[in-house]
C-alpha cells in the first residue's frame, strides 16, 4: 500500500516555500507531512497532502514543476530501537532506502515516510513482520486526530 507524495522543485530563494504554502492554502489543501532538501541552487519539497490531485493542479497552474511518487508510510515505535528494528528487516533483504522523513504520531509512535528501491517487496516484508503500513486516508485521519486514543474524563 503506497501513499502519493508530491515533489515540488523550487529555486533556493527567500519566499519560495511561503509561495507554495500560500498556493496550497488558497486551494484548500492541507499539508500532512513534508520534507525539504536543498542544494545551493534549488530545493526539493516533498509533501503528503490531503488532496494530491487538487494540490498538483494548483501548483502547476502557478508554473511550478511537480511530480508524484509512490512512497510507503509506516508506524515506528517511538522508543530506543524502534527504527533500528525496521532498518534491520530491510537490510537483511537488501532493500535500499533512497530517502525518508518522519513525524510524531500518538506520542508512542512516529510515522516514517520511506522511498525504497523495491517498494512492493519492502511492504510485504514489513507486513510479514507485523509492521503497520499506513494508507493515505490513515495519514489524513491521524493528522486530524481521528486515530488518537480517546481521552477519559
């Protein structure tokens, strides 16, 4: 199960990131996760959003270069060794991680976004080892607090 990620290519100049967030805000698109990698001349903004088609159309309409990529979102225990366990499963089977970024989820876990060289194999191996794989709707619900544990009064 993959999640759609948008990659936006930006000049490395002041205000470019704010320009992207303004476009998404005006289109009514919510950013669920992001990562920004840069060089001296350009940056790649990677986004998980609640409506990738609307976001892509809005960004392209403003002349930005946008691509879509399938990535894998997994739950990782937010404790010593949580990520290590995942990485050893992947390493044992020779799966390369092209990049990754994460964000906290429910205090006891994190959601890590991975781009693998062999995504389908990685998904199968992780699921066989009891690792939770998130869908796009799971991420959107988590971002809105829907998947949170209920509070007790």
